[in-house]
C-alpha cells in the first residue's frame, strides 16, 4: 500500500504541469484524491476527458478571477458546461494590487457563478479569496442559500472573525503548506474546526523543496496539521478523508 494513498489534494492545477496526462496518471497511481481545478472553461473538456476514467481525480470547471479582466465573456462557455460537472473552480475574487481594477467584473462573474450553482444545486465550489474574504462571504450569503451548494475556501487568508463567519455559513477550507509555514496564517488555521478542513497543494504554483508541488506533497500538510493540533498524522489523514466524504456525499 502506497503511503500517500487516501490523502486529499482538493486544489491542484494538473493542466499547468509540463505533462498534463502524466500529472493525472501520477495522482491516480498515488491514490491521492485530487481536484483538478481549471482557470478557463476552455480547459474543461480536456481536463474532464483525462479525469473521467480515474478513481481519484476529478475535474472542476473554473474561470479564475485573475483572468476575468480579459476573459469575462467566457462566462457563457462556463455556463454551457456547468451541467457536466459537480465541481466548480477555480472561481472567486482577487483584490490584490494587480487585479484590483477588474474587481467589478470579477464580482459580476462570481455572483453569476453562485446564482447558476444555486439554481443547479449540488455543486462543490473551490474559491479564491485574496484580499476579499468579506466580499466573498457577502456574495455567498446573498446568492448561495444553505443546501444549494458547498463552498471550499482555498488558501484562505482572512481574519479570525471572517473564518468564524465562513464556518457559520457552512464553508470548508482547503489548507496548504504555505498557510502553515506563515506566522500570520498558521494561528488562523488553528481556529478552523477540524471537521471543516481539507488539504491542498495549489500546485504547480507552490513549491516543495526546489520543485513545483505535486498532489503527493499534501503529505507534508497533513504532517504539519498533526503538529498544530497535537494529533497523530494518521488521525489527521483520516479526519480529512472523512471530511471529503461528508463534503461530496455520494457521487
Ligand atoms: Mn489555484
């Protein structure tokens, strides 16, 4: 049995590695439950094709907030594919200095995504929220009624009170090594209830040692969560797996 079998990487850009098909095969061979997020709906068909015959890899339909300035019109394509998937992302808001000027367009797109997901029901949505936790939660509260879909906040860096509000709204959090290695964010992670936690790499945008992270590297996140919560690594891994099961229910 593989040591990484049964771990969870709930946010990874498998299509941005040099060999997309090999990245899917590696995640599958390692037995790591991997959510392959996309940044544009144009990438959806190929991601879906590669994931659909795997046991451990699922593809998500996204329109990344950092691309909305140039690609807002792709929301139509996103919408056309929505019925083909349970998983949505990467979507959300980015109010960092580089993307601030498209924030109005980003809001239009994210609101539309939430409304369509609420209408369809049963979607699981992985959300980017850089410098925009409050706006994200306001939009989720307004446009995704309880029971109409589930939010997973990816690389969440809001405040403790925003994290509490997110928990009250039913959100999950996918935690990565970068959050745990950060003095300001690690204490935040400590406040997130264990039953709302998933793990992620956000590869290939994060690094493990001197190379881009890959799904098996979530092992180090599980280990760090074990230290943070004073729990054996195997217990953390099994909590995360239970959380994934609770989140996705029956497929
Ligand atoms: Mn990402």
